[in-house]
């Protein structure tokens, strides 16, 4: 099993650059961050958050990409890339927003392609689609609206593939806060892959089936996992969602699920979308309850 980490999450990045309440971008060095991450035992894959280019000046320039490629040759790790998701909406009915979102994604792919990322993780819908999918309307109407937005999303995916000439199977569409039964139709239409985010499912953002049910239903397309725990509860009629928490802290049947992956010989990266302490906690939990998954 190949485990990875997202070393450039928003909060850790902010903590690096904000000193005494003042941002100091010179404190951020992506090369050092990647080196530290690769030194964690069992970590061999680095997922780059491509929004970082827009948040921290000079964080991810073409010359920095060249240096990251050299680091890959030196240390022997591999990369995956999470395409931009903050401030964009590939499913927008506003053509200016939708086309701008496509251009942002295309630019990011072209920027980091020299790193030969195994997969590009894509949110094919964004926050607006998530909001519409949670409208307090009859389910039939909500699904109709989601279907209409999925049409705009499909157009975006088609344009991304055409403009970058990327192998669609390297585009791993993630289950997010949107009905995945609709997203799966897009996956099949454009022959893309799937990034299975366990926490998003556990907290019922993308469906209410179990982790194993989702995996079995979609394993023909799943090439990467975002591995974190999650839970869903209702308190006085209010839904309480928790995800992006360390393994063992939520409702995931960790041993049963990871043994399924081992049995299937799953070769894709399992990326912890957690802080470094939470990654260490999760790896320790795996070693305790399912050591077979660390072999």
C-alpha cells in the first residue's frame, strides 16, 4: 500500500507565513515542506494543492516546479495534484465564472505537468452546486437542479480534456458535496477516473451508502483515495458533519476496509488529507488494527 500526504494544507501554510500577525511569505518554502513530508515513515506520495499558487506569491512558479522535479529524482517519491477548488465553480450557469474556472484548471495542469503527477484530482462541481444540492426543496426538484448543473460541469470537463490533451484516466473526479450518482454519469461519459474521499462519504456529503458499498460500486474507476475518518449524526433535527479527522476518531471500519484494498491489490495512492500529527496518529492506528496494510 502506498500512502501519501497533502503537506500544503491551508492552515499549516498560514501558520508558516503569519508571524506575530503579519504575513511573511519568505517563510514558505515548498521544497522544504515536501522534504519534511517525504521523511515521514510510510509516506511515498506527495499531493500538491495547486490553489497555493494563487494564495502565496512565488510559491509555485515554473522554476519551483523544475526544482520539485529534481527533488523527485533525488528522493524517489511521486506526486499527485489537487486541482484548484477555492473560488471556482465548473458547474456554474454563469458562463464567465464557468469558463474562468476551466482556464484556472487548465493553467494548473500545464504548470505542473513536468512533475508527471500520477493523477489530477478534480472537483467537477463547486460550492454553488453544493449549496443547490442542499436546498430545502422536494428531492425530485433538487435532483433536477443538480442534473442541470451537471450539464455545465460536463462541458467544463470536456473542455479541460480537450485543451490539455490529458489522458482522461489521469483526471480523478472526487466525490464531494453533490449527489455522486449524477457525478458517476459524467465519469462514464468522459472516461475519467475517481478519487474516493472516504470522509466525504462517511459524513454523507456524496451519498449515504457505506464505505465498502461505495468502493465495490465504483472500484472499476477508483484510482486514488483521500483517506480520513468522518461521521454523521443528527441532533435535534440538525445534521452534524465531521470529516478530515484521524483514522479511529470517526465511523470508518478501518480494518475491514483496508483489508479489502489489500485483498484487491489496490495500487493507487492513499492520500491522508490531514495535518502531520493526524497523519502520524492515523498511521499508528493502522499499525495497531491492520498491520497488513503497511506491508
